[in-house]
C-alpha cells in the first residue's frame, strides 16, 4: 500500500531517545518531550503481553484499544482503538489505525508494529483486545488489507470530538467504527453493502449504535475550539450542542455496540 496509508514507523531505540515520536497521535496528548527510558520499557512490555495473547488466540484480525489519556472524569477508560492483524509477508503482528498529526486538524492511516502502538506517552500501559466472531473477522480482514477500502472510509480532516453521524470530520475511533459497519453490512448479505461513510453512518443508525454523550459547557467548548486545532463542534446538531451535549465515538460505545451486533466476539483486558 502507498499513498496516505503509511507503512510503519521503524524507530530504533537510540533514535527514540534523541528525537521523540509525537508527530502523530490519537487518544494521547501531544508533546515535544522525547520518550523516557522507563516509558519505552513499559511500551515494549505491553507490546510483548499483547503479542503473547495474539499468538495464543491467532485471530485473523482484531481490535485493540489503549489508555492514552485519563478520561475517568467522563466515565471512560480507553481513548483510542485500532485494528491488529498478522502481516502475511513478514509474519509480524501489525497495527492499522488513524492518527492525528500533532497540533493540526489532519490525519493519516498508519501501519506499524505493536511496540509503536504503546509508545505515545500513554496514561496507562493496558490494552483491551476485541476478537470478533470468525465470520466477521473474514469480512474485516478483507477490508483492512485493502488500500482502496481503508482510504475510501478515511476523512483526513480530523476532529477529536467528531459527531458520529456526520462526514465533515473524523476521529480515530469513528474511522474504525465505520470500517466495522462496512464489514457488518457485508456479513448481513445486503443487496447494496456499505460503500462510503454516509452509508456506514446510516447502517450504524439502523443497527442502533449509540455514541457516548459528553457534557461540555459553552466555555469548555470555546476554549477547546480556540486553543486546539484538532477540536471542532460545527458538525454537531445545534439542539444538542446548545444543550451542552456532545456525542462522539468512543471505545466504550464501540464495545457496547460490538457486544450487541456480534455476540460471538470476545473481549479481554491485557495488563
């Protein structure tokens, strides 16, 4: 794959110590501070534990979530979700996910190793592994391995709090959710399966996906909009926004949805 799909960040530990890697993040705080040896060690330990679990379960494709920020005041644990599958050529487990370029409103799709997934200044070195049912895995793998499918569902204009039923912006969890919707529509053998973001969002509505609602006052929204390039609210319905209710795609909302639409899926926390 080429184009916007970026294949890997092949960092050597010595390079990590000298230049840092906070050029692209999702679910973490941007920082120019290079990663510290302790955080690098923790990242590799977390990657090893995830690798062991993947080797034991051998999914065709799964989803893995991380704890990038402390979101406990919103009742949330995980900040970012990605796909994970074994690369056929190298035999290595790879992460495919949407990342926001620091201090910008732009994003790209990244394909990288397990350790890199945990090297973004995380709040906690914990992961949740979601393994869909075998039938859904087959549909998801075909999509995740397709450059055209992955990029077709990607909106480079990033908004950390994107409204899940608008295609104006996109956040990392929303991108993964829309690919999941596409796979589910194919599994349901629809006459016309989901082929674009608008159709994915219609499918999510029809199958009763419920986003997470955050209570954000006007001053909080104004501060976020003024000082953060990757936050916008103009895609949210006025009646919700002016009531201080911001709906967005979160890992927790995806877990609830996956349990409902794919009863054969499994969920495991890896610490």
